[in-house]
C-alpha cells in the first residue's frame, strides 16, 4: 500500500513537471516576448478611427549592426518595398530613428489604400527637438500615440 | 509580439478609442512580414448579421486583413 502511494505521488509529480514545462506556443524567430522590437525588424501600426484615414506609426528596432542609431534619411522611406528608415530629417533637424515614432500619410490615398512604399513623414509626435539618448542603451522613451492635429 | 497572428477584441483607449488597430512586424532587409495582429475595439458594438447601429465584423476586418499584406 505504501509502495503504491509512493508510485502514485511520483507519477503525479512527473505529470505536474511536464505540464508546467511544456510550451504551448513556439516562438517565432526574432520574438523577444517582452514588447520590444527585435533588431532588424520594423513595427507598423495602423490605428483606425471612425470615418478617418488611419494613423500609421512606424517604429524601428535596432539596426542590423546592433547600434540603435544607424544613419539614414527620411527620403529613403520611399524606397521600393517596405520602410527602410533608420532615422529621418524633419523640420531641418536630424532624428535618430531607432526608437522614433511618427505618423505618416499614405501618399496616394483618399482613404488609406496604397502601399507603404509611398509613405512620407507627416509630423513628429511629442517633442519638437531631436531625439536624445535618455536611457543607458541609447533608446528614447516611447511617445504618446494619437491622431495628427 | 508573441509569434502568433492574433485576431482579438480589446480595450483600445490607449490609442484614443479607434475602431480597430492592426500591427505588423516586418524584416526591413528582406521585407518578410514575421507577425501581424488585429485588435478590434470591444467598446464598440459589433455584429455579423448587418444589425443597424453596429460595426460589421466582416467589413471592418477584411479591410484590416489587407494591412496584414502591407496594403
């Protein structure tokens, strides 16, 4: 009887260990799981308000070389394919783009059709001064998300 | 970003209460979209039977799925 109870407890412990160690989701390549944008990836957010074209927010992860401040210009956002900006110039100032958020208008749209290759920076959210490193890794705090005024 | 393409309903007040938000992540070098999520605003009235005064799920989400494809 005592042996049976030990076996039962052992089996139960094994089942519990397996249950808690099994991962129900296989992480995709580049998934950090902590809300940050992995290096080399761009996060694009479409925010749809009723009756309006969307706000499009483009956020860049750190550049492929691991440096979050990779050089680039706003104009290269219109390169074929997807946004390729690492940073952009806005209002005569240079904005490091690794963690910069900005709204864009889709160029050829009455609604919000068209391709992202046609996006242009519309305005910078929040501060009117260039991004300055404010954290140890050089990233800027995320800014307010909202519609352009 | 969790490795899944999610379609869900949630409170979107953090985006100033839009109808829906679509997010995708892409590899800037290759152009590959590695994940896309769609969040409908649960603060709105939704229906799939054309009920007056509601937002139609198929209508809105078909539009949003276009953004999954970078449209």
